């Protein structure tokens, strides 16, 4: 069984004054396409930032999920305060194991932090991890562009054997 895990698809990431320039303006449309077509377990993970002034802080409008997720009926919704979705309020590994889940598809924000970290941990736990990279986005960081960071994540995940890198279309074609 394969679960779709949507990571940190939150309104607070729409604040360019806080985050800077982002890549992949089509990410939300691809995330929505995956979520609407999905017929297996669907998990929504929210980042509850503990950093003062963060647009992802609990109780702020930025902590809410983006409108592309409105109307979904997820099987599990939980928060985390660190990068990996496997280290949140819910025991994601136990939840997936109980349902016989062997494969996970990961999409969301940010490509090089929470998506990559979740993929690495998932791979270490023995899941077949699939990342449709066009259903993720990130921001410029220090002297690297968002596209360079995404390319590094793709190389890390693929080269390290943590995940298969694919596209939204390829995932949808396989449903």
C-alpha cells in the first residue's frame, strides 16, 4: 500500500518578505492534483514553528493549510516542530506500519529541508520513497538559488538511495 504525505503545505510560506524568492510556481497545482486523485491513505503534516516571529507559528493565519488542500478528507493530520514528518505529534512510522504501508509519496515544502529530511528518514526506515519533485518548492538560501537547492536534493536523495525522483504526471499515470 502507498500513502501520500503532504508536508507543510501552509499559508505562511506565501510570505516573500520572510522567506525570499521561491522556485516552482506550479508546485501547489501539482500538490492539489495528487491530493484530488489519490485513493490510498492521505496524510497532512503541518509545521508548528517554535521560532519567534515565524509565519508558521501556531495560532497564526500562516499556520493554516493552503486553500489547495480545502475539502480533502485526510486519514491523518498532525503537527511537527522539526524537519522530519517521522518526528511529529503522531508516530507516523507506527501509523503507516499498522496499515501495511510499504511505499510513500512525498510532496510539499521545503524541498531541501522537510521533504528531503522526511525522505531520508523514510528511506532509512525501509519505505520505498517517491518524490515528485515538481510537487515541491523551496527558497533561495545564502548563496544558492532555490533551483540549485532542489538539484542538490534530487542528487542527495537519488544518489544516496533514499528516494526515487519522479514527476506529478508519472505518479498520476501510475494510479
